[in-house]
């Protein structure tokens, strides 16, 4: 059996790397298309103000982009170093979108980011705008291919297990690319990034307005960001609803943990606004519910039940017993691969093969696994409820506050009363961390809620790791934390330095610190 400390350390290393990386990604996604909007306005109106806005916010975008690349590159190498069996087992499918991302999207993004920064005096207005559009498109295409790969981990369509090679193999690339999960994940993630970029511009602009610094520049930036944020919020809410529907349909254990549903409730199920989940007693304390809401949102019907944790665990036990049989048939089939009756029997059982593999966490002799081992394996298919329950509500809560700020920002901008609302400007500035908290909480729910699987219902996490020593993984984990923390400090220093100077950092002679 694979040591549990090795699995835990490998998971922790990848989780920390991903969470550091995603401190930079949403802002890159959001600012990229905000720059497009700003430059389109400049080209359409010819006003120098909008060119300066594009250049200044582009400078902050460039700082964030560079550090995002630095933290992202190592993640792809980790699949080969820390998750070797995972890479072997599903590399035929998972590797394809990552390769396309590297060959197409990343190079597109990197090429045109250079033209964006160095082409202002070398390209015409139209050509520079085209470079900015292609830069933003490259950023979003990078996200697309990575999220296609991640969506496949959530819903492994377009692939089939080959018993001769003992690997998952791609059967339909289009199914992988166009899956509902890929579409929902991409739009939901980039929309969250757009909200992050918009809120960032609003918060920094609020800082300038509070200091009476470059008021016209700040007011225009704030107004544009608020409008952009409202549109992004609508996209995020819509795709969040779609994501909830897909999770309810395809990942019942995740949704049951998110909503702390211990037993199947009468349809349509109520939504718990507040509760204190008790994993040991399998109940909720101090629960406050909204009737019908969960059933309607999760299933889009009034009669479709949402199974509870106790029922899902019983179903998992049945699938584990079928998976145990699948492993036995697989072993025999590999000795006699042309046996048609064995092929037919394995085909009827192979959807539960992954559940049989769960037993390898408890014993190498799967066929002689005890009832206690099977029950433990079934229990492991349910994520810890309290972290899922509260992380999801933290994400939603942050999103609601951001939505309110966006709407108020548009309202005060239209009324031309921003400068008269210091309380609102202070609120906006203090709320700056909310987009990142929401993004990190959302990814925690998505990834932690998939456990114990790397590929949902197909490949358990404990079988996916490389044959490394726990000490090696721990050493690299410490190294990554130190390095990425240093990079984060560097970004914060650069952002604060240029953010305080504002458009004066452009050296045009038109702004606050240049007129002293």
C-alpha cells in the first residue's frame, strides 16, 4: 500500500502551488479584457485619458502576469514528478489540452503582451488594439484548455479504459472539449476573473478618490470597472447556477457535503442557509432552511430527489463490491484477453472498477478485503462536510457583497456623486480581498469536494502519486512555499509602489505627483 503521509504531502504540495498560482490568474483574466474595453474607448473617442488608463492598468496587469507565469509553470511539471501514475493512467486524455494550451494559447498570449507594452509608438491605433485583443484572447484561451482538462477530471467523458494497456484512452476529443462541465467551468472561472479585475480597478480608484488624487482619471476608471463588474456578476451568477446543477447531477457526494444533506429529504429539498454540521452524529445543529429552494436550484424540478450522505454511502458500498468483482475479472481477462465471455462480463462491471480500486488504500489483497475495509472505503467517498459547507457559503457571501458594491458603484457613478460618498469608497477599498477569498474558496470546494478521486469515480487519489519518499515531497513543499511567498511579496511591493503613484508612473507630466 502507498503510505498515507506521502499521499497527504503530495496533495498539500499541489494544493498550495495551485492556490498560490490562483492568486494571480483571476486578475490576469479580468484585467486583460478590461484593457480591451479601455483601448476600444480610446480608439473610438481619441481621448488621451483612455489611452493613459489602458497604459497604467496595463502596467499593473504586466506585473501580475509575469508572476502568474512563474507560479504556473511548475504545476505542469508536478504531474510528472509527484503524480506519475496519474500521468500514466490518464495522460492520453489529460495531456492533450495542456499541450494545446502550451503550444497555442500561451505563445499567443506571450507574443502579444510584448506588442502591447512596446508597440504604442510603433503601431497604429488599430493595430495596437488588435494586439491587445489577441493578448486578452490568449489569456482566456490559456484558461480554456486548462479548465477543459480540469473539467474532464470532474466528468471523464470521451474516454474509455483499455484493459490491455491498463490506461484510460481518448475516444472522442470533441466530447472532452465540448462537455457541459468544460463549458460551465470555463465561463464561470473567467467571469469570476472579470469580477476580480473590475473590483481591483474600483478599489484602487477609490483610493485615489479618497486622496483627491487624479480625480478625473479615477472617476472614469471606477465607472468603467463598475459597469464591467455588473456584467461579469450576471455571467458568474448564471454559470454558478449551471455549475450547481451539474454537480447535483454528476457529483452527488460533493453537493451532499456542500449542503450538509445527511438523509434524502422530501422533494423539493430545502436549502440550508445556516447550520452547524456534526459529522460524527450525522446531523445538523441550529439549522435554518429555505423550503424548496435547494431542490429547485439543484435539480430544476419539483420532484427529483437529492440523495443524502447516508444513502450515497450505501450506494458506494454496493459499487465497491461490484468493483471488487471487476478487478477479479480484469486479472483473469489479462491472462486470457481473447475470451469473449470475460470481455462481456468486464464490460458490464468496468464502470465500477474505480470503486474496487478504493480498497487498495486498505489492503493489497483486494479480493479478501473485509467488510470493515469495504465500509471504510465507502465512508471515504464522502468529503468532510463542515469545510465544504462553510467554504461554499464563504464564496457565495463574498460574491453577494461584491455584487452589491458593483451595483452601488454604477448608481453613484451615474449620479456623479462618487466623490461625495467617502463611506462607500472606504468600503470598496477595504473589500479588495473579497474576490480572491471567493476564488480560493470556490476552488477549495471544487477540488476538496472531489476527494477521494483524482478522476471522479475512476481513479482514487491514493493510487495517483509517484513512488517518492515523504521527505523528498516535504522538502520540495517547503521550497515552493518559500519561493512563492517571496514572489507574492515582490508582487505586493510592486503593486503598492506603482498603485500609489497612479498614472503619474507613466511619466506623461499630466498627473498628480508630476505637478508638485
